[in-house]
């Protein structure tokens, strides 16, 4: 149990540092920014309670907000993702999956995991970037940023999954 929490705290700190020191400064073609920190929320065990997940999400989003000077935007989007995560897991998890599992390519299969990951990231980015824009005046730019950032984040998460799978 303690080992599990230490492992999560290690991922929390590592993803937070990676996000605020490197990834927040990456803007590919001025539109796409990877938000890899959502990986932590997506990788919690399936039996994790919604309240515990939302608490972890709040502190992760708040930490990113503090270092990124974005007042509550990441916290709001991450808590919303944590709130929807149990529904998304039930929606995209194969019926024959065991009761408790960690969402991954290895446990879910490539297609269900990719659907779960893509939809989750798309929801998170839609909320985050809509709050950031706070207007639908430039809807095309907003949709382009949501889509390009989502594709880049999904690619980064799949790369991390590939590296973790080989271990």
C-alpha cells in the first residue's frame, strides 16, 4: 500500500516537472502543446473511488496551474476528466476484463485503450482550451488547438506506454 502511494507520488512529481519545465514551452506550429500530466489520472486503478481520483486530479492540476500561471484552468479540466473517468472506463473496457485493473495497452488491448485514451484526452483538452480561450469568436482556431494538442498528447502517452511495456 505504501509502495503504491510512493509510486504515484513519484509519477506525480515526475510528470509535473516534465510538464512545467519542458512541455509547457513546446508549441508545435503555434497550436499543439502536449499535456502529458493527464497520464497520471488515466492510469489509476479501475477500482479507485471517484472522490480519491478527483482529489489527486485537483492537486495535480493545481500544481500545474501554480507553475504555469494559469489560475485554476488545469485544475478544472483535470477534475472534470477525473469525474468522467469511471464512465469512460465502463464505456471502452471490454466486458470480459477482470474487476480491478490498471488501464493500459497490456490489460485492455490496443484498440479499447486507444479509444479510452483519445476520448479522455479530447474531453480534457476541450475543457482546458475552452476555458483558456473563454470565447467562441475564433472557433476554428480553438478546434484546431484542441485537435492538434489531443493528437500530440495521445502520441506522447502511447510512446510512454511503449516504453513502460518493454520493461
